[in-house]
């Protein structure tokens, strides 16, 4: 049996300002707070965002940066505040928010992200590592939880992931489960 602890990366100005995508540096106080989490791992993975890498390092772990754990691709909306997008094109943005099977122009749908994390979970399930930590963007954290629960992409809006949130998962007999301790 393998265990996976997901950690949402430290707060960034983009998360604070509801800016889609990009790779902003993390808030130093949030990175320092990550150091208070006590996690052990046989392997640590991180998304390529600076905040994910800095958070893993603040945990005292040396992450393997895996592009499969990257934030959702927001295409033409990358680095734009949600508020500005809602002002510029309220119908298209509202449709995207209400129907996660819709992609932003040039970006990924929620189903695309779910498929990407499902492949990654399959890869690590077949590894010989018992305790794995993955530090990821909150959108990837949400996608992994939805996948494990076999919840539809529409459930996305019901999963709120704050910076430095953690959840434990376990893998046994071919499937992943939430593991409450």
C-alpha cells in the first residue's frame, strides 16, 4: 500500500488576487508557515510553479519537479484577474465557471486536468515508494481529490483548497482513497 500526502502550495499574489495561471513567486510568510508542517516522504514531487518548489523545500524535502502536476492551462486568460475577465466577457467567463467541460480560449478543460492527474496517480501507484508527498497548485489538488472520489468535474466548485492545505490518500488493490487519520 502507498500513501500520498497532497499539499497545496504557499499563498501567492495570484491566489490572493484571483489571477488565473502564471507562475508568481510565493508569499514569504506563507513559505515560512509551510516549514511548520511535519511531513516525511520516500519521494517528493512538485508542480513546476515556483510556489510549489519553494513550499516543498520549506518542508525540508527535495522535490522531483513533474510537469504533469502543473496548474491548469488557462490559455489566453493566463495572468489575468478573474474580475477583469468577468468585466470584459461576462457570458464566456460565466459559461466557463458553470461548465467545467468548457476550456478557456486556448486552454485546458477541467476534464483535461483530471485525465492528466489520473495518469500521474497511475504512475506513482506502480512505483516502489511507500510514502509520497506532492506539493501542487490548489487547482491540481482539487482535480486529484475529484478523481479519487470519482466525482464529476462539475463538483469542482464544491472543493475549496486553501494554501498549505493537506489531504492524505492511500492506494490499495488498484484504487486510491481518501485516508483520514
